[in-house]
């Protein structure tokens, strides 16, 4: 799909992967609709790229529906939807409050599902369109200390796969980008910085490049970095070995 002149909606564009993706799409010639919670950063990025800023906190009731209506009204059409907005939480489930759980479920899972549903008629109206979900290796492998976060990302994974099958034969393509550790503010915001020596965090722009490739080259699934396919392959073929290794080397970051 050629993104030159396409209207691309990017959620979670205030910083990190979302901001990097917005810049990649802008350089490729797309017209941007940028969602985020940080109004100042969002406005700065919109000014830099000539995009439209839509500020919303997807944890708030009715926020996704309102954002979808604003996007439709201000954009006129939608060719690309990048579901990137998300948040993390580091710590055992027993230490989480009900509000913590609900916020993760709302932002990481319910919001991309609801926004996709709301914008799908507009996407189907286009001769070619794309929906890309930015998930996480935690949703494929599971991570101790991030149980609810991992579950939300796994849910998005299954939704994306099901949606891909549902939209077969239409002009809408569905892609998933599965990052590992990325050098963003995510870890500080989740309440615990990343402290492992390896794997080293990859730049957000590397993930953004994978998102752009998912759109332009119609790639259904990409891991960033690519070697992350290996542990998932081990998990699928010899799960007992994978669990033994996870128990020995795993744990939260």
C-alpha cells in the first residue's frame, strides 16, 4: 500500500513508538491524525508534521467513542489505523488495585478493539486500507510481574488474527508488530525501570520502521528484533523446555 496522501491515524502518538511511527509516516507522505494524552507533546508533533491532534485518555468512559467521532469529523476519511496506545504495570497481581486492572484492560485491550470497530466502516470504504496493532512479546510469552499487561497484549493478538481472517477478501489488511524491549519512557511510567543487561532495548524508530513495513509491504506479523521469533517457536514446539528456561532465567524486569 502506498501511504502518500493517505490519512493515517496513530494512537499513543505523544511519545515513544507512536511518535516515531508518526514521523515515519509523515516522511513517507501520509496525512496524520495523532492521538495522545499529553496535549503539549501532541500539539508539538502535530505542528511538526502538519497533523491533526486528538487528545483523549482511553481509560475514561466514552473516550474512545468520542475520539472516533472527532477523527471521522476532522479527517474526512481513514486509510490507515495504527493501534499503538498502551500502558504498563510492573508488580505482582496481588499488589494491584481494581482500578489498576481496569485501566490496563481499558487502554490496552478495550480501546484498540473499540476504535477499530468504530473506524472499520470508513476503512472498508477505501479501495486499500490497513490496520496495524503494536502488541508486545509479553503477549506471546508471558512475563512474571506483568500478568495483566501480558494478558491484554495477548488479547489484542488474538483479536488482530481473527480480524485478519474476517476481512479476507476486502481491501483492508491487518498487521501485528511485536516489539521486545524498546528504549522509551514506558518502563519509567510503569513504575519500574528496565535494569537487565540483556536484551538491550531497541530504538523506537526500529519499531516504527516495522509498522511502516506492515502497511506498505502488507506484512501480517513482525518481531522487533527478529530473533524474538526463536523463543516463541520453542514455546510452541517444546513447551516444557521453554517453561524450564523461563523459570530459570525469567522474571519481571
